[in-house]
């Protein structure tokens, strides 16, 4: 007899509602409400809510093209279910917190396939299943700027396409920041125009740090996103306005330099000097300019007055030679005036004096407008003046005008440019009429147009801090996250517990702080819906801290660089999050700097943890002995510590990060990257598998390679086989085509499987290459394995000479490999073409990371090559085929 509904348990009611669903919105809604009301806790609700969520998404997709209203109802149920799960389960928090964002802007859903395993790890960390988690991921893509765009570096102007790792470019805060990576070439297909009349050609996915008037805050946006709504109305019509503003640029701090010509004197000569002579001309009342040049150390050698105009001319001693060092002032040829890059990157006060010399001669002050104008007929000087003004963070306007008579009474014969700008600090002009002491607020530069262009070559770079300045006017652009979302989730779950985020620099941690604050405050994210009882009580941009619900000594989140002040300022009650603690390859290549960084981690970060706090490291691997490497060595047998690696390419050589909506990285992208950089760097940064750089016995640079095409002639095709039966060791059988004493390793069976897997591979390879001789190591069952291979080849008509031999027990394996290493590097050639196969790749990976300093390491690849050269030099030297006697 069936139970009445009022006699059923909560679980029975839920199962009944589940059976009655039958694909209807009302049925799924009843299922949801039954779970919500009749199951006691989230643990018991979770499997049913997950089932409801999956069903809602399935039916949303099913109805999306036939009945949009029904699809939206199923979507609402999915949203409601994700919301119910979001406080307790990180995966559903990620789905819900971005629910209102358009699909292509979402972080997690497009990347869920690749990142779900990491999300589950983070859930285990939050639940206490593990206490420490490290995650090694490839670096994210940089963004593309056209090759031809000029960039001011510490060493002068370069085009964007010429930038290399180690160059220093200008960040918007006025400091030089290093280029940390240069990506392979691609194409710029979009032109972004600005209200100052300039433009930059980029890829449509290129990111910008902009002030978004919709959101009333700074955010990072892709070019194609801004193209959808960069303005309201039509230009020059009332109500028109631009939506995206570039951030204000701080002045370039620069570096003090011993310059060939004193800056003020150089500026005055650029303004009023004759191109072929070390002299200047000017009004008789402008004697202050001459006095300042004399004060700079240049004595007057002669002076005269023009008989018609009254213009004064002054020649100066010791000026021609240094001007010639700068590529100007040659008496027999006219060279264009310009401002060398060393002046543009000089210290702030040196650049101000240069600007003052230019303004005292060819500038004018419009005092009421608090604005200077500089006039020049030299096109290169016009461009350089714009760049000089831009180093102070000031916006320029440029007009091209017809010839006119100057204030000195000279009639021009060529077109002129007038550059106007409003400074925000005092410029030390010598002429009183050109001294300005009241300043205007700087106008912001907006994106004024975005248009498609014919594709042109460009590339991406990464810089420390993610933002750098490009173009003659030093326009800021962005290059350059799961850890950020994880912290915002923990802050809502445990608002009273302190968390610490740290990384290699202040720039990194400040960016992290801003991104966290954005998720907490931006209505585009639904953090407040997930945690309705949580409010931001206090924030500090200076301390990079956020307090939830109430202000406390140790904030809910503090972001602080590892080299910053931490003692007494922070504690870690819940999570220590370390993000990219190693700055770059240069730091990774210094054992002492790596040790210093590890010591700083122990003394500045780990020491801040309270008992029971958990720890998370996310970053790019650089070296075996980086912080994550040392943690792996310390906790290698600890079940409460997990080391997660998500490599760029999976075991089939396919990208793990090829996302929808044109995001992520294709297999072709990673293949190109792999071919473009050093193998050690590829394995470390992109595969999360750094190799030792000290004590390598077979470094890539010392091996011989060929392109997979064998030489002409009749080789002897032989092999050896270092037998293994699984358990972590690899069976290794390099197949070598010998031409005299030169061997070409043309194929390689290299597999960790059991014998039922490796034996068919060996038989197929030996048959395919028509092996004439094979030596098997007899130790640990290798002789029986050899007998089996011989019999299987015999069945298909092959009769190579196969024998087994025991390894020399008088000499250890390491000693044998070291003994034969010179012959391996001299006699053998290895394939470097893409068709050599993944087992060959794995063998080469093991070979090139084999080191004489490590005590425990895989040695199957080098050991089999040692066997191979020993067999060739000392084994059976000649085989003769004879008829079998009757």
C-alpha cells in the first residue's frame, strides 16, 4: 500500500518530485522547492541541487531556438539553484557571481573545462581536505600592438616589433618597467583613435585600462568590447559624449644623465638656433636667455645685430662639438633638429629645463588660458616636442598652419605646427612673460573611434605590472583570475578571518587589490547576492586592505609585496595566497636570488600564518628550486598537500586552453611558442615542469640534430632495449640507423606500460624499421622479454639477431652513462622535426634533464643510449646471413 504524502520522509518526497519532473518548468520548480524545504542541510541537498542545475541547463539549451520564454524560465531555475549552492561550493559561486555578464565577458564558464580540476582542488583546500595547494599554469596571453608603433624605452625609441625581454618601457606611474616576455607575431586588425588626434593599431582582443563611464570606475576592457558602445550620440551635437577614458599618466621620473649639451641651452638652440651654427637669435629684450646659456658654461664667442630687423645673434664657444655628437649643427650639411631619446628619458628636472629653453625661444604663453603654445617648422622636432610634453603626462593639441611672421619679425616660408598644452607644474622659463604659476586641471583623453583596418603584423608583450605606454604620446595600454575569485568567496564565507595575498612586486599586489574590490563593488558581479550579510566596512588603497563588516586590526584581506613591510602589519588566519612570487627568468637563473626569495617566503609570509591556516600558491614555474619546487621536495609524501599542474598541451599534444568566443590559446599557438623558445623555458613556463640548469649531462645545446630526413646510403639498423614492466620506469628502445660510426636515432619506443602494452609496440617498430640486431638488457626478466619478442617477430616472418646481455655490475649506472656521454654527444643525431612522435619527445625530455647532481631521477633514456653506443663500439661488429644446415 502506497504511503500518503504526509507519511513520507524528506528524502522520499524529493525522490517523488524528481520522478514527476518529466521535462516541465513547473515540475522542475517543484523539485527545487521540495529539496529546499524538506532536506535538512546543504550536504544532503547538494546532489539533488546539482541534478536540478544540470537539468535546467539541458532544457534551457533545448528550448533556446524554439521557445525563448520557456528557455528563460529554465535559466531562472538554474540561476536560483546556483545561488543556493554558491556559498558552500566554489564551482557554483563562480557560475553565479558572473551570471549577469554577457557570455564572452565571463571568466569561468568559457574556461571551465580546463579549470574545473583546479576549482575542485580549491574546494578541497577550503574544506580542509588538503592544507596546501600549488597550481602551475602557463602564462596568459599578452595583447597585440602593431610592430610599427613607437615605444620609448630606457635606451631610446624602438618600434613595438623590436621590443625584447630585458627592455624597459614606461608605465603610467612614471617608472620604467621591464618587458618580461615577447610573444610570437600575429596581426593587428583594429585602429583605436583618441580625442587628442592620435591612433594606435592593435588586435581586436587587445586590452586597455580605461575609466568606464557606464560603471563609473576603472576596468580592463578589450578593444572589441569598447567598439560596441564607445560613444553616445553624434560628435559636435549636444548630448554627445565618449564612454571610455584613458587613465591619467604620471610624469616620467626618468634618470639623471650627463648630457652632451646642458638641457636649457639645448632647448634654446633647438628653438632659435641656426641649423648649421652654434648660435641663437632673438629679441634685444630677451637677454635673460643669453645670460642663462652663459650660466650653463657656454661663453659668447661673437654677437651681432641684424641691420633691418634689429634681431640679435649670439655665437657660443664649446657648443658646436657636443651638438654634433647629437647629430646636428654640421656646417656643410643640414640635418633636421630633433630631441634625442636620452633627453626624453632624463630626470624630471632636466627635461623641465629643456622644455623651458624651447618655450623661451619658440613658445608663447596664453596666461588666461593657462596654456603654452610652441611653434616649429621642423617636422621631427614637432614629433619630439609632443613626446617631451607627454613625458610629463600632459595632453597636447596640434595644429598645422600656414606660414606667418614670427614675433622676431622673420617671415616664414614653410608650413608650421603649433603644439598647445596646459601644464600642471611650474616650468623654469627665464623670460618673465613666459612664467606660469597657476595651472589647469588636466583634461582626460577618450577613445573617440574604433575601426577595422587591413591586418598588419604585430605582436604581444608582457610587462611587469601589466600596463605600459606606447606611441609618441605615451598612451597607456594593458597586457599583461581564478585566485582573485577564490579570495572573494572566502572573504564572504569567513569575513572575520584575515587573509594575505603576496607576490613579487607592489605593482602586482596593487592590481590584485583593485580587482578584488571590483568584484565586491561592481553591480555586474553578484557577490552581494551570495553574501547579503556582508558589507565593506573599510578599504585602504595605501595599505591595499579590505575589511568586511567591521574595521579590525588585521583586515579581511591585505595585499602586500613579499619585499614589503609585513611584520606586525598582517596575520593569516584563513588563507595565505602567494601569486607569482618569482619575478622573471633572470631571477630564476640566479641560485642566490632564488634562495633569498625562499627565505623571504619563510620569514615574511609563512611566518605570518596562524595554526590551521591554509596556503595556496599559483604561478608560473621557472626553476626546479623555486618556491614551489622546494615545497614539493618538503611535502612530497604528505597526503594533505597537493601539487596541481595544468600544462599548455595535453598528452595528445592538444591545447588545454582553447576556449570559446575566440578566447584562450589554440594548439597551433602553443606549437609555435614551443618552436620559438628555449626547450627548458618551454617545459618550465608552459608545461609546469622545470628542469635542472646545473649539472646537465646532455644539454640541448650539446646534442646533434637532424630534420628527420636520413642520408643516402645503406645503413645498419640496430637497437637496444632497456626493459621495464611499468611501475614508473620506462621501457626504452632507441632505433638507430648507423652510417659507419654516425648513428641517426630515427625512432624511439619509450613507454611506461606493462608488457602487454610495450611488446606490441616493440614488435611493430622492429618490423617497420627492418631491425637487423637488437640487444636486450637481461637484468630483471629482460632475457625472457627478449625471447617473447623474438618469437612474435618470427611469426610475422622477421628474423633479426636478438640477444640479451646483463649490465656490467662492476660499474654503476651513473658511471656508465657518464663514461659514454661524450660518445653519445659525438656519434648520435636526434630528430627535431614535428613528426618524431610523443614517445620520442618524452625520451628527449628525460635525456636533456638528466643531471649528475640529482640523486633520484629517471634515467631510462640516457641508459639505453649508453647501451647503444657500447653495443656499436664493443658488441658484435658484423653479422653474416647463412643458410641453416639440414
